């Protein structure tokens, strides 16, 4: 829970509407896990 860890932090994220957008984000993040 980010709000409990750091007071005054806002982490609002409405989500991704398209499956393609989600796939792009996952591919981007996988670059850093090698």
C-alpha cells in the first residue's frame, strides 16, 4: 500500500484500455529484468 508507506503520495492509475498497450508495457519492463 503506497499511501501507507509514504504519506501524501498519489499513485492513481486508471489502467490500460487496450490489450496492445498492456503488451507494450510488459515488453518494455522485460527489458530491465535480464
